[in-house]
C-alpha cells in the first residue's frame, strides 16, 4: 500500500474569519404557502408576476372544491333554508378576500353569523321562486322577514352559489349590471363585515346566493383609486368584459378613458359615469377585442382623465393579463453527462417562490406497448370524465375485451378526456397511432388527439375530427386507423391526451354503445419510453442533488442511460418539468487506467511528482488535476474556520476508484493525528476543535488501496 501525505495547507492563528448570512428576500404575498388554506390576512404585490401567480394558485384554488364542501342541510321544497358548512363559508370569504387583496385592499373581511343566517333565508327564496329581487313580495314561496331584510342588504345571484357567485359579482355581466354595483360593494373601501347564504343546485331548483354587503362599515380610509381588473398582473381568466375604476367622492361625469396595447388604441365604450350609491363612485367601460385567454403576458395601459370632485384629475396605470398556469421559466440541470456509477452531484437553477422541487430519474425503454383499455395489464391512464358512465367499456371494441369511450352523460356539457400517462420521447420517425369510431355525436362536437410537453399544463391538438350527427346512418361502419407524425416533438418528453369537446355547441347526451366516440389500441412507434422512474422531493432552497442509488432507485449501472428532470412547486401547484438531462453512467477508472488512458507520458508512480509542483501524481488523480501540468497547493480543497472548529470539507471532484480520502492534524508539524471523516458517500468532512490551541495545521492524506 502506498501513501502520499500532502504538506500542511493552512495555519490557524493570524486572523478571525467573519461570516455574514444574507437572508433571501421575503415573499411578498401573505401569509404565504405556509398557510395554504388561509381565509383572511391576505396581501399580495400585484406588480410582481410570480407573487400574483403563487397567490392565485394557492388562495384562489383553495376555494376550488367549494361545491363538494357545501354540506347543505336544507330543502327548498319544504322551505327549509338549512345551513352550509364552516369550510364552505370559508371558501366564500376566502374568495372575497382574494379579490380585495388583489386590488390592494386589506383581505380581512369577516362574516357575521346573523347576517349569514338571514342570507340563507334570502337565497332560499331566490331558489324557490326562480327569480331575483331585492324587495321580494310576501306572496313569494318561502317568504320570511329575515329573508326580505337580507335581500335588501345583499348581492343576489341565481344560477350560481358560493365562490362561483363571488366570481359572477366581480364580472357583473348582464344588461342590468352595467354600473357593476355588485363588484363595487365587494371592493368597497369601508367594507369589513359580510355574510353569505347559499343554496346549491337541487332538481328542480336552481342554485342561489345572497352575500350581505351593506352596513357594519368601518371609518373611511385615505382615498385611493381601485380598479378591476387590478393594476399590475391579473389572471386573464378573471378579466371581465366590463372594466372599472373607483375613487371615493370622485365625479366621473366628464371623464374620458383611453386604452392602448403595445402602443395601439383599444376600442372601448364608457357605459356608466354618474351611477353612484353603490360602494365608491365608479366609471365603467367595455373594451373591445380583448382575448379570453393568453399564452404570453399582455399589458394594457389605461388612462382616465377629466376626473372632478377634489381628488386627482387623472389616473394612468397598466393592467397585464397573464396565464397563471404558465410559470415562465423551468429548471435546468447542469453537470457531467458521464457520472461515475458511485454517484455524482448536479446543480440546477432555483425558481423564485418555489416551495419545493421534485426530481425524477428514469431509464429508457424502446419496447413496444399498446393501450387498449384492457383489464390486464391495467392501462396507464388518468381520466377526467363525468359521472354516469365508464371510460373503459366492453360493448364496442376493436381488439381484446374493451375500448375507451368518451361521451356526455345526462346534464353534462363539459369536455371529457383521458391521458395516456406514459412519458414518451419521440424520435424523427415517431408516429402516434390509434383507432377511433364515432356514433351519435353532433357535428360541432370534436374528438381531438393532443400532446403536452409540460406534463399536462398545456396541450396542443395534433388531430381533430367532428362528430357524425344524429342519424345512425352516419355512424362509422368500421374502426378508422389514424397515424400522426410526432417528429415536431423529437427529443422532448411528451404525454398524449384524447378529449371530446362540445365547443360551446349542442351535444348528444347518452352513455350506451350508441353514443360518443370510441378509441382503441393507442401506441407511439419508434420512440423511447421513460421507465423505472424514481421521484425524490427536494426542499425549496435546494440547488443541488446527488444522482446515486437512492435517487435512481437502484445502484447506477455502467453503460446505462438515465434521464433526469426537475419540476418546481409554486403556490402549492406543480408546474412542468424542465428539459431532461441525459447521462450515461460509467464505472470510474482506477489510478492505472487513468494514467494509461489520459497521461501515458507519466513515468513515475502514485507517490511520484511528474510535473514537480509539490502535488503527487496520486493526489492529482484524487482531485481531478493534470499530473503533467504544474498546480499549486491552493488548487486543493482548503480548510476554513467556523466558530471554534477548523473544517476541511469537499465533494470528490472527479470519478475515482481504488483510493481513500483522509486528513490529519498537528499542532507542531511533527506529530500528526488522523481526523475522522464525518461525510457520507462522495462528500468528505474533517473537523478539529481549536479550543485552547495556539496553532493548528491540517493536511490531506490520500491512500492507494492494495
């Protein structure tokens, strides 16, 4: 066994190392994802895209499941108002506070139990009579004085309930709502206490909401402009057809509004200037030509001039519509493409406001596969279909015992879809192949094959066909073979989805083998499928990870290719994976292989010093240096002082085998003592307590195994 000891590399005595910890910038929106179900105490920086995105994903979506949370105990037929659950009421209040925080108001509205009980009676009347009235007559079904009082003090909605009604109030569509009075009460600067009453849809009665907004006002705060959509970034899906600007006591009678997008004027019509008495004074206009959805950020500059009333006479601001499902950046992994089978450390870029990351490591398979809806093997799919029918049915199939069916069940108009949950890397010759067959389906209904490159966040349609109509004579007599090139996605990780769309038109509702579209025998040819996938959670402040037996699910195998990618979690929502990094594991060379392959001109052995730089050949091997090019001792890992500990810590910088890494310490350069290695795997750490020592030296010790 040969041993090479490096001379002492550091002396502890001369100075004290000062370390300053710089904390990351605090997240602007409160209370943050540490409280993902927060109902109040909300605030957000609307000028920060990522802040609004995280706020929307967490707080808006926290009320997403309100329909299942309502737990209503009443019965319209018996004029029983009942109650809704506390969780549901929090869903409603959270949605109110979400909008208020987004426009810059305190998100601190509370609910009064008495108001909510009376609102429940009001909502019952609206549902029972299939009508809305702030002054319902006493001849109405289920009339009560409590309900009458609440009807006069509340926003009223019919056909929606809960947070869905709050969204409707903020849109304020309809011929009777050009003054956007419902919105103005929700965004009233003096509002502090509200209540809610809700009736969910129950055949034959429609849903209804009463949101108490009048009374219990706080003292007027300092006057401020409030606009909806809000100044700064706003999710495009929330942008209404009617825009508004409010200011307490303002006179908008002679005001004008202009809007531009990228310097070009946006046509608009002012529809309300002097209709006051609803919250703060407000001007309302309807811009034309705005998109219903966006894929890239779209800023609009708004200027309202000619404002009277003693306050500011002009207000200019920018509203940027954006898609909160598009993060705008992804995680990129950097590091060697030939990691040693012993493991390798990799780095990745951090994502602002990421709460965590998920690392995925997989190997590849070019084996053939087919999804045919069979019971065995269980298909690798996820479905998003309505209740009332089964995605996998046996009445009509091409091969095997089952095929997929997409249709609209009774009362359903929403899109129906299923995803093939295989992660596929197409090549230039790859084809998506499947068979389909249509029966009763309107000609405006479509069956679409779609591809996603971001783990399902967005989808691109690569094939579409229309329904065959309402006559059985138009049914497809046989299964139709489809084949679509995936060359445009070569080298990317994709997923495939099939979706049946109503496209806003009429639909055929039925769940037998006579209805909808049928799909069978789905496959992708000439492609690589990611298999043996292992996922590992990483903390939000991570920027590195180790590829090893743990993160790969098993020991790395020489010559095997691995696919690495990472996705971030922002605002409690997982966004798409970044581009994968492809690496091929290699068994690390031993010292003899290293010399023979890379430096055959080296004539000395492990303990010799070919380039006469004071660093032995074996040490240069251990730390990835060139034994034929002079290097100073400073190129080796250096110890640092941390508190009273003198620490030598480093990760192996090159794949090596056949050696051990060690360190020794001395107070006199004569007597040396080995230091225990407290690191793990390829990470080494040697620490010595300096208490009571006048001088201390640390040196590396690299040992060649027999």
